[in-house]
C-alpha cells in the first residue's frame, strides 16, 4: 500500500500544476468552457483528466466554493418546483456518464446532496432486466424521466446502449447506428417538452482508475463496491474510449450538448458539476407563482382567530 501511495503521490506531484491551471471563465460561463464541439470528431486523449479549467485555486478553495454554491442551488430548485404548481412544465435532467470509478455516485452524494431530495428523481441504470429487454431500449429511460419541477439524475443512462453494447457486441452494427439517431430524436423531444438536458462525461485517466480500484481492494469497507469484472472491463479501456468518442460526437446537439468534466480531481468534479447546474437553472430563472387569494383578508382572519 505504501508503494502505491508513493506512486500515486509522485504522479500527482508531476501534475501538480493541475491545482493551479484554472482558467478564467468566459462570458458564457463554465458551460462555454466545458462544452464539447457539436459535430466534430472527439479525441479524448487531447483532454487532461487532471485539469481544472475555470476552477478555484486548489482543493481547499474548491471545497469552499462548492459549499458556497449550496444555498443558491437550493433556492433555484425551490423556485423550479414552486413554478410547476402553476403549470410550468420545465424540469432539468442531469445525465452522468463515465468509466467505472469516474465519480457518478460521488456526484450524486456531494452535488445532488446540495438540493432538497424531495425534489430530485435519481435513477441508477443497471444491466437491463428481462422485462426491459423485451421493450425498445429507451422504454426504461422514459419511465424514469423527471416530472415538471423536478431535477432528474441519471447514474448511467440510455448511452449504455451505444457504449457497452458496442464494446461487447450486444447489438448488431446496423442496430447501433439506428440508436444514435433515436437518442438524438429522443433528446430533441425532451427539450421541446421543457426538459433541460445536461449531459456530463466524467473524463477519468487510466492511471487514476487503477488507483481508485486499488483503494477499494485495500479497504474492506469498500469491497462491496468492487467487482472482479471491473478488471475485465478495464482491459477494454481503448474500446470504451473509442465508443465514448463516437457517442460524444454523434449525440451532441445545440439543445443537448455534451460537457466534458475532468474527473481525476474529485473536488474539481463536484465544483464543476455544481456550477454547471447553477448556470442552467439560473438561465431557466423560475419564478414563485403569485397567490390566487386575498392576502390581507387571510391575514385578518388568522389574527381574528
């Protein structure tokens, strides 16, 4: 374990500038900085998984900044839910995709934990059941969508059907090609129905994944999170990277772009996703509905009682 910690420390020391390489946010905010180009070929090797674009100056500042975002996010969430009681159908869907240990569960814990859980609809997609396999691949996803006023979170999503399905040859090539188009049409329909789709690819490095898997093996309390099959999947890393590159290119539109969040540094991942959610909710600018009753009369009646 000591050797592994030394190796990990040396690797992070070699990339220590990652704690200071945050660039100033452009006029369009973090969304502009992290949004992947639409329609262009994506080369994941060109992106540093330990970078902190636009982020605060280091871990301590990042943790503080994320905590400071909490009240504002909670307030925006409450306004979104309140607006739905007056017929506003808008809602937000956060789609989290990434390799094993990239931090999907950690995001739910540390970022979504800033919201009121009663207004969130969280769905972790596992291998499809026999019933789910008997339906079109988008069937189970449609059932899990957030209702008006809610924030939905997908821990994995419909993209598994063009990722693992491609890597493991679980569907014929022609069917996979059709799925890209179906996903694009599905997300377009969501946007037209008032769903703000925020798709986040958690970009993890090969080395960091190994360290996180080793940490699970070293800690008996985390053995439940480890699956020996993770080692087999890790051997398919190049194939998964290619599958992601294709999905990130083929399924990105102006209405539902992809955001690449470097995920080697957990503090940056949490800050970045919190900031992205805040920017999207602020743009929605939901408002509290006005009461349809006589406030003065209700006050008089209460005081009279």
